C-alpha cells in the first residue's frame, strides 16, 4: 500500500522522538512491502520562529492531504515564562486539534510486565491494569468563549461549554472502544465497561454529560456496563484500584489531567501513545510533552512515539499485522532492557529506535 504521512516534529525532544518513529515506520514499509512517503511540517515554537504562526496554513494543508499525521511535542520554556507573549506554541496544538476536527483522543494505558517494578505503585495494585482514557478534545473549557479579562484586568474568566451533539459523538467512540477491546481480548476487563468521569455534583456541563450518556447507553449500547464517577474520586481510584477501570470517558480538561496520572501506572509517561480522530485525518502523538531539558541530548524515550506509530498502522491504515509486528518489537526492546534513563536504562533515543527497526528487519 502507498501512504502519505505528515510528520510534525514540533519542539524540544519532538524532532528526536519522531525521527525514531519514522525510522521504525520505514522498517515496517521495507518488511511488508509498503511505500510510505513522509512530508514534514512546522508546528509550535519551531513554527512561530519561522513563520510567526504556531500552526501555519501550510502545515494544515499538509495534514489534510495526508493519510495520517505523526506529531511529536509542543512547548518551549521561553514562552512559559513570558505571560505577555502574544503567540504561544500551545495555541498551535489547540488550533490544529480544532481545525482538523480531532474531537476524540484515545489514550490506552497498558502495562509491560517486565517494567512493573518501575511503577510507583505496588505490584498487587497494578496487577490487571488495562484501561483506555477517551478524552473529548475540541470542546469544554479549553475552547469555550468568552474568555479573558475584565476591563480593569483584575478578574479573569474561562467558559466551559458542551453541546448534546459533542457529548454524543465522543460517547459513541468510548462505548465502541469498550466493546472492541473487550471482544478482541485486548483489554482484560471482566465486562465491557465505560466509566463517565465528571463533576455532576457541581457543574451544569457535567449534568448534561450524565443525561446524554445515560440515554445513549440505553438506546445504543445496553450491553456495556456504565458507571459514573466524580473526578476527584476517579483521581483517587486511579491509584488505589486502577484495575477496576476499562474505558474512562471524560471531558477535555479532566481527560488531560487523568491521562497524565494514569500514565505513571506503567512506570513512565514516556511509554504512552495516543490517537486522535474526528472529521478528517487521524493524528498520532505521544501523550508526554516537549521535555525541553532533554532536547538535543539523545536521551528521551522514543517508545511512546513508536507505539503511536503502531496505533497509526492499525487505526489509520488497517495494517493489523504490521501494527502487531511493530508493537512486538517494542516489547522485545523493553524485555531486553533496551531502555532510556527514564526507565532505568542507559540507552540513547536513537539506540532504541535502531534496535527496534533491526528487530523488524529480522521479524
Ligand atoms: C496534552 C497536553 C496539551 C493539553 C497541552 C500541551 C496544551 O498537555 O496533549 O495532554 O493540555 O491538551
Ligand atoms: Mg496533558
């Protein structure tokens, strides 16, 4: 098959980790006789420096004409410490999500048994963890208007908005993932289950979520168990009884926070891939950020990005055996201690990528 892949390395460690994922995708193409064409685009601080815009139109057009997007990371301390900066790299990420209509963000949290000692939780706590966070990505307080300051500048405000249609479309994604991952045995849950995480005891938007999800569940997915959990309790349950979760369905900001929390269960945030999709092209990115302290040092963990590339093969291209092969080679690397320092290893970023692509050649 021929596929065109847009690569948006972004900032910090973004260029290094995407380079390793591209290396592995090239190895997959060689092994399985596909043609992957990679075209690069600017995003984030890197784009601001060259064009003045964090998500230039050219990059948007590149994404739209591609079969999938591989994204690295965004963010630069230069902007974090300057609250008066007019353009910020993160605006590029948010604009990209909005302009590409990427309303569904899928963040699977999977344990690699040989790394269980790296988890800050006791082995008996994490036993059986196999969950997916389904985060709404283009609504809520991240995008709601009005936002800003009052005239005197002494009061700031953000707005959290959700429509029934926005809640319905993301909820369908979550219910389907619960059914699919259960049917394929990819998830270890006893039953397909969706936990809606909200703050319905306080927020009007959360009460709408409960109403809509309850109706949709009864009408379209009665075979899935549905439970509700307040977000503060969910934050606690994620570290006290994480194996009880299967699919966590939640709004944009709660999903942002809980997915970082969930990632530590596995031992490193450097292991978690994600997929985003919606109206157009699908996008794949590690859930971690740009880790500027490590930029250019060849020490960042490329596994989350390589695993995101495996999700791309499966979700965007329906290349099941290729995705399985790439994932298997990542597991071989992990089991053979080909690890970066976040996981207690001594390997460089490029060494991990080289090892995995060599494993693919011999696969
Ligand atoms: C993420 C990130 C982004 C978010 C930031 C960089 C704007 O934390 O993808 O989780 O908050 O969505
Ligand atoms: Mg985040």
